[in-house]
C-alpha cells in the first residue's frame, strides 16, 4: 500500500521493466511497497537498492517458511544466513534496532521502590 508521500515501488530490475502478471512479481511488488511505506520517506538510490534486496530476501524467507510448514526440506544454515542478511538490511535502513548489551547502568527504574533496589544492589548494600 502506498500513499501520496511514499512513491510506488517500481518493478524495474537490471534496466528491464518486469511483467507484473506473475504471482512472484506481484508478491515482490507488495513486499517492496510495504517496506518503502515503512521507510516513510522518499528513498535514496542506495536505499532503493537495499529495499529491492530486502524484498528479494523477504520472498526467499517466505518460500523457506512455506516449505517448512508443508514438511519440505529446508536448508537451515541458508535460512539463518538469509535472516541475518535481512536483519542487517533493516538495520541499515533504520527499520530495526541493533541489539546491544544491557547493563544495570542502562536500567531506568519505574518507581522509587525500584530505584531503591537498583541503588542498593549497585552499592553492595
């Protein structure tokens, strides 16, 4: 789904306009459009390339999931690599947060009692 602020996801690959009558082409366009909408702004040229790669990975991941659910063999190592590549693309596009180490110093207490417990544990009381 697109809106007036987000451009349509065009199916031009390697300089060729792709026939949108096939089911895979239509699914690719939907995934690319949803990712573009999630980006929330006009993508740069580099972001368009990353969005296209993310749409491709999304299709591969969907196919692997469908195969798994249908009892077909799935290359688990390849699936993990595709998930990691997708995650990295989403992080680069600013659509996912990068994981980080969470320590006591990062914790924000919700109330005075919680703050007292954190303070007591930090000072070794």
